[in-house]
RNA sequence: CGGGGUGUGGCGCAGUUGGAAGCGCGCCGCGUUUGGGACGCGGAGGUCGACGGUUCAAGUCCGUCCACCCCGACCA
């Protein structure tokens, strides 16, 4: 490709609304342009990188017997009503009506289409196991797109779906994906860790997220260096410090005027926050037979700990949660700021499993301006549910080995999910098994967003000059710079550069040829910015020495290559780069 | 949806008490330059986010709305 005709201008300065480096550099280097919040155009450079990423995904999916297909982006609402997600999913789903007034959906994922196909196409166990995938546009109207390509509303995703006779088959396909995903990220040179993640409402029994660890990420993981335990904070467990005190002390009411927060209360009473009980009121959306129903949930955690909403949702079996309004709290008989379950009736109380193990806490007296001292679970009140509902934090003890865990941030670049039979049962996607019984197909779903992967790689590999793209996903393998300056020698340089360009292309090398009439500084800076791993320079200075100059983007040395060996030598360098990536792929252990 | 911020040429920005819309980069033309974002001369490019109001006069003051960014809520 000749740069003189490439649709991509580099920018000396990043747009002011780009804050993180991958966003700034992808914009500055001309890879992407923004159209609206969370909606981006992939310019030719990004498109080439994305195509390479997608081809890596294809390769790895094909290796584990995936069949590529293409499912529609626009769906009739019926298939979403069939699984109940038409109602379940909120405004995140794009909905519109066609000209005949029929409800339509913009695809945010493709389980519905998969089960619709499976229902019609899979009749026999002889057709299973099977794995299908596609690389397709998704629309999720995220309330807060951010950080360039890290979190967008429209994106392309490789999503695959495993279909099996039984759970053993699912386990196998899940394990296949577990490894294939490490291969995909490894081939893109993106370091990731797999962490256990929330399975949510889908009846699945296992899910993992692939996290690229970076401070710009918005998920928090707890990882244990000692034993390797790692989990998303949403579900991370930890060992809690139990109290050793006697519980016998008598309950006592004290005046605590204007002390509505735990911090204020602890200061006022001169006690640590761990000696208080924090009351959190949530409205839980419960799925009842005749539809949804909201119920007030009174959650109690120790004052120094944080409620984990995901754990709470799972513990009470709710569809979702929202903070309760003050009026809803008052209607229950509790006083906001001074609430406790002591003396309250007809309210769903759920306490963290540490609470029964704690002694003599300060809790609200359900009276404006008063708290109780020495409140004890069991004696003063009981709960409907006792469960782990607090969030693990940095330094908390590992649930497996007890060592202090680290809280780290990351970007979720992929996930794998054992769905089970939830979807197939919902729509009657069944097959006849060898024993003659009609059984629901057992499913798994697996996803990787290609744009987010590109952005993560850009975030990981850059310096003050620009991007440093791995050879496997760089838009081109070689950035050829011609320096046609000088007096009288320009023609020779140009001839040599054009010939080298043509020879390289002929030899199958992907070359971005900077043939523009620009100064050397501009060309070198643009080359650094775009971040193609190998840069070749043809200029009169080195040409006189009978060669061209080669520089690897992430190294400082340059080397002179005799011009008649250039094609061969370049191919060798490139091969080495590819080989280095392949060598570093890891086989991971996966224990189902 | 709550809190904060920003909207002036493609990008980055300035614009004073309301009084003729500017600068740098980029872009076009000519010339000189040519190994790390060259220089000279001459140009093009703007409904100042939108609408309404105040005023003799609005980029500037007032109101409403919109868009984008950041934090939070949210994230099959």
C-alpha cells in the first residue's frame, strides 16, 4: 500500500476527549475515528488489524471443530420473547419497529438465533456434539461508553456456541475453548488471566472471564499470588475475621443525634467501624409466575465492609436490584440512618455470614437519633437468609490458602460460559437421544470482542512515540520509508525504493510504502506512531553503502542490509517475529 | 439516571468591561530545503453546538435544549 493514497491522516495532537493512551494513539495514528459516543469507524489501518485478529480467532475456532456461519443483526422480537429476554433486558437492547409495526431487535448477542436454528436443525444425538461460531456486529446501548474502543456500544464480536448431548460434552467443549482463548490472546501477544466470574441468572454452573490487567480497566479482580486463586470481585470469596468476644453484654440504647453514616457514628462513639452493623436497603426484582414483583430487602453487613450486589442478587434469587427509595424504607417501619432489624417484622432480612460471628455491634434503634449498643445476632434478631454478601477487597485473605489477596483492575476481553439447558428448554430445542428420550440441547457460549482486543493490545504496547504493534496483528508487516531528498540522487533512491517495494510485495510481504513527499522527520514520526514492527529506510546515505536500513520498532539499533539481500533478509526477520509469538504460546491446565 | 466538565476552521487552543472572529498545527499554490514533526511568500477554510430572549450591537449576558468527555449508578 502506498501511503500517498492511504485514507488515514496522523494527528500531531490527540483530540481533547481522548484520555487513555490506546484511545489517543489509535486516533492519532489514524486507525479509528469516532462517529458518536461509543460508535467508531475503523479506518483502513484498523480494519487490517481487526481482520488479522478475526482470522486468528477463526483459526483457533476451526481447530476445535467450530463451523463458521453468519447470523443476522436484526431479529424479530418473537425469538427474544420466546426466551423471555424481550422483557428481561432493559434499555440496553436496541428495539424498533419495521414498516409493518412489528417489534424488531438489534442483536446484542445471538443465543436466541442459535436456539431457533437448533430447534429446527438438530433432531438427533447423532448430530452432536457441534460447535458453531460467527463474527458479527452487536449493539448494546451501554449507558456509559468510555475509553475509546475499550467500552463501546456497537462492536464486532466473535461468539461461539457449543451444542452437546450432556454435561460431559459441555465440559469438553468448555475446556477446548478455555485453551483456544489463551491461544488467541497469546497470538495477539495480549497477556491475560482467566478468572472465575458470575454465572448470573442463566442457570449455568461455570463461567470464566479473560482479563487483561491494566489500571484503565473497569473490572476488579482478586488474585492470590500464593496459590493462584483468581476471581472477579463480583463473586470473589475471602476468609473473614471472626470476633472472639463474648456476646453476653446487655443491649443499650444511646442517643446519636445526626449520626446517619457509619463513619460519623464510629467517630462519635469512638469505636472502630468493624464494631457497627451497616444496614443497606435494596429493592429486589423477583420473577414471579404472574410477572415481576419488587420486594424490599434489608441487608446487613459489618460496618467496615462493603455490600456486594452480585452476591446479594444470587443469595436472594433476584433478577436485579436497585437502591430503595427513602419512602420505601419508611414504609417498612425502619428509619433511614437509624435502621436495624431489631424489632422489625414482615421484612426480608439477609445478613452477611460474618454477622452471626460478630459480637456486640452498634446498630440502629429504628428511632430518629438513637442507636443500640451491643446488638447480637440470634439474641436480638434473626435473619431469613445468612449468606456471604460482602465484597472482597485488597489484602483480604484468600479463600483457598489464606494468604493476602491483591485487588487488581482489568479489562474483560473474553468470556466463556456454561449455559446448560436454560435456552434450549425455553424454546424447546431438543434432540432424541440414543435411549429414545427427548432431551434439551446442552449449550455453552463464548465471546471475544475484536475491537476491545485491539484497544487492549494498543494499551499494552506503546511508548512516547506511538504504538508498537505485534507482527501478528499489525496492519502491515513492513513500513518502507523512502527519503528522496538531496541533490540529484533523489531519482536513484526513488527507483531503489519502488523496486524494493515491488519485490517485497511480490514475495508476499505486507508493505506500507511511505512514498509521500514529506520530510524525513515527518515520515519517521508517522512510522513510529503507526507502530508497524519492522521499518525499512531507503535513502541516499545508506544506498551509497550499498544497502538499506532496517529497524525494529521496539529496538533501538538499526542494521544495514545489502540491497540485493533485502527481500530475503526481511522475510527472515519477519519469520523470526512470528516464531517468537508462537513459541510463547502456553498450554494451560484446566481442571473442570 | 445523579455529580462534574467541555462545545469557536480537520486537530489543539485564545478571544479582555458586549463593539470588525484570531493563533499554532494541518490543508492548497509557488519556490528553497531533505536522515527525526524544515523555511519563505501567497491562499482556502467558520451558521462561534442549536433554538429563543435581552440589547443600537451577542462568541461574550439570560433561558431552554442538544452533543461529547470524566466520576458514579449500570454492564446479556
